[in-house]
C-alpha cells in the first residue's frame, strides 16, 4: 500500500492532477446523488488549491470576496498556514477560518 502525500509535499503539477482527480470524483458523486461525498471532495479540491497560492499575497485587515458566496465579504484578522482567520462582514462577528483559495481580492485584476 502506498502512502498518500500531503498537499504540502506536492509540487504544482501534482497538485493540479490531484485537483482534477478530486473534481472528477466530485462530479460523479453529484450525478449519483451522493451529496455528502460531493461536499467532502469539493472541500478537498479547495484545500489542494490553497497549496498552489502564496499566503503572503493575503494581508491582515484587508477585505476579500468569498468565492461561491456572492456579495459576502471576509476580513482577515490573521493568517495561519493556508487558512485566513477572520469574520464575514455584515453579520454576527464570529471568527472563522477559510482556506485562502476561497478568497478573491475586491479589486479585479489583482
């Protein structure tokens, strides 16, 4: 049995292949009506994508759009690894962590 590599141990090519594999499995799970399996695979693909991004591109105190959640904004309090910790604007101010791959700059073209 081969041990699975951690995302942090994969190079960009391996991450791209893993994301493609996960998205294909998620598509099949969705077609079969396996909602929970679909959600897990989708979240894994988001995490793998976070390892292709540079955490230094995200700044404490800045506000970002949340991909897949239109008109919802997220302000970063701090970063830890591939997660941005902060809160969503406009609602109750509770701290949560989002993978950096879910965040998009407010200004397009960045």
